[in-house]
């Protein structure tokens, strides 16, 4: 009889895993945004060549066709500014990960917001 009591719980658990994947975490570099989805898939949002500020687009290389927006934050932290100057002087400016607000939306009104490198709300 206990086995029959578990069937609805197992069925409900199986149904929830078939939903659309959601962003699990983001990684930002000088050249692209990478989002790891809850299903393990990685979605890439390339930065357009010559784009100095933020960028936006839609993931086309993964099953979740979510929109994304990357808003680069100015380097107001004095330590970050010094570190940036040192890396630039050494020719390693691409090693510094940009500080940015990243917003991902699924088209139905659900959004996830990250401040690199941590999520702040969803």
C-alpha cells in the first residue's frame, strides 16, 4: 500500500523536471556572457565587436531562447580602478572581468538578475 502512496509524489516530481530550464549562474568575460542553465546546458551571448558598453541579445545556441541584457558598470571602486590600470599597463586588460548587471528574461515576464558574479534576485 505504501508503494501506491509514492506514485503521485514521483509523478509530480517527474513533471517538474520537464519545465523550461532556468539560469543557474552566469560568467562574464570581456568577449561574452556564459549562462549555465538548470539542465546543465550552456548558453553564450557574444559581445559585439567594438562594443564598449553593455550589450543585449537572445540566446540562439541553446534550447532556452531567453533574452539577455548586460549593463557594464563604471569602475567606481578605487581598488578595482588601480587593478585595472595595472593590468592595462601590462597589456592584460582582458584578464579583468567587467563589473556588470546581467538581466535574463524568458519572454513571459519572469526575469533573473545577476551582478557579476552573484545573483541578486529572480
